[in-house]
């Protein structure tokens, strides 16, 4: 099996999970708190989509590992020597639970070489973002390329918000500083879509101070294959296990990183 096959399978699974989410969207859901955190929701839709994807992956690729947000345990360690599917079955749970129509399904395959394929599906728009390593990125089959905007003052910048009070305050300070320097600001509620919108040229910059592997596994590959620059929030090297991220079209990256660094140090203050 090659990456074309894996990408096709991931695309089919993302669409199937997205169709399931559509049937559950704006319906009466059971909503719970993860670890009692009012800012960390999980719904019956998360679990249903997670189960659908996991069952199909195990049936199709029994030799692969599967790592999902909904089955994550703090003691879990990913063995990158084994091809591993990294899944967020519903990225944007809070939006979904409140009827805000911005959410996605994220599926990626990684191994010791890094990301191999990634798919992010936005069900309500029927937008399928997809990429394979070295093969470019597409939206519904159309090639993607980041924007050519070279001036930060004409850029659109987006972020999402950590659940940590300290990180939220830092994000707000960064957001406020960007407000004086850019065309406008947005906040999405789905990190995977933040990466994809940079890939599509809809956004010029996206930043987030606190992410997990399932948030970024597919979106980072899609953005990078579309020509994006991806670093940690300070402009330094990034890995899938790095919590903070700054993604841009590359042309305004240094300026954007400088603004982040004014309000968020490397030691997290």
C-alpha cells in the first residue's frame, strides 16, 4: 500500500464521520466535561465519530496504531516506528455543542519519517482539505497555495484560545497587539481549520499557544504542502509534540513571531 491509498482511505473515513456529525448537529446532545473542566467539552457526537473512524481504520490497516483524542490517556506514548493514525473526530466541539457551524474532522498518518497523509473535512461546507508528503495540498481536488500577502498590515490573523487562564491572558495580549498592526483578526474554534485556512490563502497567520498532536497532525501537513511556514509560536523549530504553533504564508512570519514574543516568553510567561 502506498500513500495514495492511505490518503484515499482517510478521505473516505473523514467524509463518513462528517456525514454522521451532520446528522447529530444542532440536535439534542449529551454534553460532559473532561476532568470537570468547564472549558473542555465532549459530546456523544465526538464519541460516535471517534468510534466510526477507529473501527474502519482497524479493519483496513490492522498493522497500524490508532491514537485519538477521545481514547487518549495521559500515560500514552506514541511509538513513531509504527505507522500511527492520529485522529480528532470532532475538532471544534464547543462550537458544535453551541450550534456554531465551524468544526471539522481531522485524520492523519504519521511514522518515524513524519507526516505521510492528512485530511481535514469541514462537513457543513463539504470542504475536504487533503495532502500527502511531497504531493502538495488540495481543497476538493483543487491545488492549494498560501497567500502572497507580504505586508502584515494588510494581513488577516486568527488564533484560538487555550483552556489555561494564564495562556488565555497571554493570547489576549498578543491578539491586542496584532489588532494595531493587521487588517483584521478572527478566532475560529477549530485549530485544524486554522491551518487549512492559511493553506488556502484565506488567512495569512494563525497562532495557538496550546495544542495536542490530534489538533495539528493533519492540518500542519496540509499547510506545509501548500507552502506555509510552520514554527513554534516564537518562530523556532516545531514538532508534532510542540504545544505552541505559529503558521503563516512565510512572508509575514518574522513580523508575526516578533509580536508573539513581546507577550509570551519561552518559559511560558
